[in-house]
């Protein structure tokens, strides 16, 4: 079949193919060795074989990666990964002296993590002579037997200060070095940091890790007892070698000034909320222009022009005179001011003195951000989300002009006001005889929001009990107009009241009430024709109103071996019928629930990311065949979902109804999807990092009831047949402020094909099981940001 003719009306597709082909040719030429030494042995590769009965495969691989970092510099080979191949750059000349030095470095690292009985059994040096290239490649393989790691036998605190002793003993159970734990120097350092942090939260303002000391002892007293039986000593010594143990004592470092071990009370707090970058901090207290406000006799707020209400500042201060200094309250105060919005920076100064008790005076200097800003920008993006505001927009590349105005301090209360407007077009990049328009959709979006830096009633008690780090209340109003040329237009209005708060890595959002109304005006009888072809859309495309409440809970989780965070999120929405009509439209009633899990693993030069998503909704009206309203249904495909399919071009199940209709967008009440993506560094392109990616997606959408063709409902017996699957490659260009992404996905399993949908032989195009609707098995996606 003629692949070129199939896409003769899609210039966007041709451009994507050219970019992808050029990128592959560029990357293919990057593999190999750059600037290798000629006719002398040079280091080509290093490997480490870790032998241990106590570590699983993943733990051994992680240890191997760490040990490779401790090789001598003259054995290190700089490499870059190119499409799974390794390119070596300027490899060093091989010298056997560096092997012994590397063993010492690696052994030192193993000792630091508790492996004092590690033994490097042998080193294999293999030479590969490439006469045609005048190269002698040397590969080194180190074989290390770990032996047993040190186990903590006892952990004892020996502080002279009875308050320190009591605090340490009361929180000993939270230590990572309790009896039975594996010993490492990193854990010892972490224990000292933990203790110092705990002490600073209980008044010990100046105490830090350097004021503490740990003493380690691996000697068994029985083995040095001159009166012990020598035979028993031999037995104990053997047992000790098989299960080596260590005892730890933590105490004050000798010679440290006694002020480090004093408990400080807060004497006074001074806050300067109008600090300017040109101000000299030491002179502010003497500035006669400043007006002083007295929330209490030792808590003072000093301002020039009274830009902020003192009550606002007082509500975010958790450093109260007369109380013990608490570092957690200090950071909560600083972060509260920083994250509120009116201030862009917070500095502090602490002065201590000795009275009947040690006292500390704290001064906070708040630097205001620019109060009002106005911004206009041109945006290019691809529509990839489903919501009331964009559900009827097409699967097209969008160009829009955005304008926004922000006021960071409305009514001197730290309230943020944001007004934004968007006007744009969506371009049709899938032009064909039934859809020939270049400009496919016209959009206008207006919104106004107010964000209060606190939780208002009735949920203010959550913040009052100090159960949150950050709390906000948002009032939102938005209107969206979408015109799908020669098809229909949609007008929607949304307003809601929203509470959001965060505690540590946990965050919650409650929207109550949420009101939305949607109007649809069709172009002649176009929408009726679509519904006639696909009756399942009858209820989905019914205009109406929503009065609902929403709740979302999210927890950030650390990636394995990485500083990055993933998350899992659960969200629900309940819409009820108030018993009357509004704007001559009924109120929808439904329940919708969704959950998402995103996590990953970071390696030395790459990372593995995975996502699982599930969503389900139920119409509660009781109408036969009713579904969720179209702006609450789930969709699959697009740059953030099943990437071999266009947005809203997958589903329902293996049904052919939408596949053979003129309007091919699909919506469902159920969605299951899983994605995995391996990202790896390639090279720097115009000064910015270029990444490659290999990915796979699996999933689909369904309804609770079948389409007229007897398919489309989620049934466990048909789940395998209904699932779609694709694999593909992509490029990510990290410009620091945004990620430009291009993905190419190939359909391995398409539910509308014959049988279970698997592609038996490679082909660029295929038909559905009726032998009609021939379409490409390739999907190209342009996106901004990572897919998940």
C-alpha cells in the first residue's frame, strides 16, 4: 500500500517524520569510541562482580554502580548513552598500577558502609586487539566477596546534660541504628543530624552535628578477658566473624563551648515586612520612620507605609516570646511567609544573651515581591486533557495568546488576585476529505480567581490546630467558549470555593460548592447526525448543570535512589440533584472516582518512570442508558496517554461504532491505563540537554453498558481482548523552563483488529476486523513537558 499517498494531506506528519529520521541518523553516528589512543592499551570498560548471599540482584547492582564511582580517575571512562549504545570519550591509557589504587578506594567505601570483611578475590584484565583500527582495548573486571556486614549490637547515649539524655532516650526508637540494624558511616552521620535536629526543636538553638561525637567499638569484652577459657574464646571469635557486631556510644564532643548545650527561650520577635533590597539590616531597628505595631509586648511589627495588616503577619508567625525556641516553628514561619505570595524572600537574624535563663531575640526581614504584574505571551500546545473547558475542542495543535494580571496583596491582606484571558485557534493536523478545515476550533477563555492565605470557616480549625504547613482558600470564576467550525459551539461557566492545605508530603483539596453550567448549540443538525450514528453519545452530549463537591488527596513519594518525587493521588466528585431546573437545563447527578500512581527509579545515567491510572464514574439519575456528562467522561490517546492513538481516538473497548462514524471522538465512564518510560541522556543540543525515551502504554476506556454493536462495556472475560498496547521512541529537549517533547508510537495491539488485536506481521497501516477504515499504525505526538 502507498504510505506516501496516505499522508499527502498531512504536512505536520511529514515534518515529524523528517525530524525523527534526522534525529535517528544523528544519534546512530554517535556510538563507538571518540579519540582513542593508538597502538597502546587503553581502558575500554570496567565491571564489578559482587558476590553476596545477603543481597538481592537489585541491591548488588546498586552497590556495583556505587563502587564504579570509586575507581581511580585514571581508570574512569567518560561515556554517554546513545539509543541504548555506549559511546566512550577520550579513554585513558591503561596502567596496572591504577588497579591496586582502585581496590583501596573501593575497600574504603565498603568499610564506610559496614563491610569490614570484604575481599577482592581477583581482577581479570582482558585485552582486545583491533588491528584494523590500531587499538588495544582493555576491559577490567573486579571480583569482590562482601562477607558479612557489621550489625549494631548496642546504641547508648551518654550525655552529661540530663535534659539531652532524657530527650535522646525518649526518641531512641526513631533511630536507624537500633539493635539489629546494619551499620554504616552514613547512618552514623544521619543519627547525629537527627539528634541535633531533635535538640534544636526543644530549645537547643546553637547545637549542631559538630557538637556531637560517636564512638564505635567492634571488640567483644569476652575475647580480651584473661580469665576466660581459650577454647570458648576461639568459639566466640569464630561466631563473631560470622556475625560481626559493633557497639555505638553517642556523647558531647569534648572541648565544645557550653553555650552549644544550653536551652534558649525566645525573648522577643521583630518582623520587618517592608524590607527593601537597599536596606541595611543593622540600621532598621534604629529607623525612626518605621511605625511600630504591638500584637504583644515583645512581638513587634515595624512598617513604613502600613502595606500589610498586622493581623495577617501575626497569623503566620509561630515564634512566640516566652516559649522554648523550636526550629520546626522557625521554618514553618519562614516558609509560611515565603509561600504566601506577597513576599519573595525572607531573611533572619538571631541574637542570644544570658540572663537568669539563656534568651534569644529573633528578627525577620520580609522582602515584598512586585505587587502587580501583567504578562502577555504566545503559547503553542497540544490539547491533551478532558475538562469542562476543553472537552469539545479537537485533537489539534493549538496556538493562543494569553494575557494575565496578578495582584499579590489585595486589601493589604496578602490575598492574590489573578485575572487571565486566552484567545486562540486549534489547527487541524489531520486534514482529510471529511475534515478539510485548516482552522478547526476557535477558543476564548476568561477567568478570575482570588487566593486567601488561610483556611476560612468552616475548615479554619484545621489550621488553628497547627495540623498544616500551608493552607489556602480559593474563589474561582471562569468562562469558556469553544466553536468547533461547522459542527457545534459550547459555552461553559464554572465557579467554586476551594480549600487546600499541605502537611509535609501530604496535600488535600476540597471544593465545595462547585457549580458548572454548559450550553451546546449545534451547527444545523450536525450533532443529531452524530448521535444517530452513535446513540451512546445521546446522554453524553446533553447540556446541563452540575452542583457538586470534590475532594482530592495526594502524597508525594521519593523515587528509589533519587531526590525526585513521585506521587499517588485519589480524587472523587459527587454531584447531586437540587430538585429544580436552572437556565432551563437539568442538573446532572453522578459519582466519579479516580486514582493515579506515578513513581520511578533513577540510575546513574538514566531513569525509569511508570504510571498507573484508573477512573470510574456512575450516573445516578436512574435514566436507562445514561452516562456521565461529556465533560466528566474519560478519554484515551494523545500525548499524555496512549501515544500511538490521537486524542480521544481509542475505545470504547473493541467497539466499532465510533470507528466507522464521521465523528470519531470517544468518551467512556471507565478507564484503565498503565505507562512505562525509560529516559536516558543523549547529548547537549544548543547548550541544553537532549534526552531519549523508550516507552510502552497499555489501556482503554469503556462504558457500563454495551454500544448497539454489542461491545463497549467493561467485562472481565473480555478485558484482554479490549486492552490496547503500543510501544515507541521519543525525544525530550530540556530547555530548563520547559520540556519540548516528540514521541512516535506504534500500535502493537489494537482492539478493533481481527482476533485479540495483535499485529501478526509488520505493516504501516491496517484495517478493522470488518476490513474497512484503513488507518496508520503509527502515531506522532508533540507535547510540552513530560507525559507523567
